[in-house]
C-alpha cells in the first residue's frame, strides 16, 4: 500500500510534487534539445534542407501544437495570415522560430491574455510578428535577451521553467537568412517580436 507519510492524507500535495517533478523533467529535456540545436548551429554541422516552403502552414502547425498549453491559461491565439507565404528555407529552422516565440508568448503571458501571430510580405521582405499581452520587459532586459542562458528573472518569472537558449537559437537561425529580429515591449502591457526575412 502506498505510503503518504511525507504528505499526510493530503493527496493534492502529493500530486503537486509529482507535477513539479514532471515539469522539471520536461525542462531538462528541452534544455538538452536546445543545447544540441545551438551546438549544431555554432559548429556548422547541421545539414540544412533548403527548399520552397509555406511559412503560413508552419505557423499554423506551431499554433495547433501550443493550443492546449494556451487554453490552460485561458489565452487566445489569433492569427493574421495571407492565403499562402512561400519562402526558400529549411522548414525545421522556421518551425523552431515559431515554436520558441509562441512558447515564450504563452509562458510570459497573463492569465486570460492573448497572442497575435501575423505574417505579411513586401517586395523586399517577409515580416513575422508575434505579439502578446504579457508581463513585458524593460529596455535593460531587452538588451540582454538574446544572450545564451539568459532568462528574465523577477518576482513574476520565478516559477517559469526555461533553458534561456530559445531566443539565442532563434536569432542565430534568423541571421542564417540575413534577417533580423527586434523587440517592442512595455512592462505590464506586453511584448512584440518582429522578424524580417529578406526575399
């Protein structure tokens, strides 16, 4: 018979400990994957599969995969896409960009907040925008954001699990396409990540 001596009869406490352990294991798995990704990019060992892809489809796939996590926080994900958006790229690289940005927009968002993912193009570039209604960042925090193992640490983020590598990897991928990423953010109002990929 299972013993609950450490928790008494409080099954909820026991479940909370298990949930936290699972979260830590997921965090460790994500850290390992991020370390592998960044090592491949920095060493040049990663073989790239460049071909024509539909960026809109990759964005929709990423949104679908994070929808359950967003619903847990009551977050609505809105999209604003053209019918199609073709681009010569490695689909896995573009997928990583969307996954990192949408994942962060959920993690650092407020309960019952919202996220907007927008894709548009001009004659010269494709713009990808991920905007949230989260806790936002100061100018000082933004200036440090793309370093490796950097995470925003304050009272509002202390329980958020992450490797601190996602945005560094995202920036490295964008630079492979001679693109750039910039951030507009206000504390307590949210953040907007704007990616430009030249065509």
